[in-house]
C-alpha cells in the first residue's frame, strides 16, 4: 500500500510492519481495524489531507531511557528465541 504525502494536515505515523503485530482477540488495535482505517483513507480524499510518516527504528538506548526494564524484557527475550 502506498500513500501520497500531502502538504498540509495531520501527521500520521505508520509502518507496514504494524500489520504483522497481532495483539490478540478483543484488543482495540487489531490488524483488521488498522487495515480498515488504511483502506478508508485510501478510498477517500483523506490521504491528500495528511502527512504520512514512516517512523525510523528506535535505538535500544532510546527505548531504555523512556521505559522500564520490566516492559522491555519480554520483547528482548522473544527476539533472542
């Protein structure tokens, strides 16, 4: 999916990898919901009113400075498996 960068409007941060993040049933940020919102923006003129921004990966140091180790540890552990 590609987005047009508008010159005005709201900045929306999105990365295609977010569609691979499955949060489990009942969570409001389900892949289907995010995809539905993306489709709506694409089917209407809303894309032209927004600045779509692809975020850069955060460094471990940046994440550590803003998070507790207990919230980081599960992500670090799952990556090492």
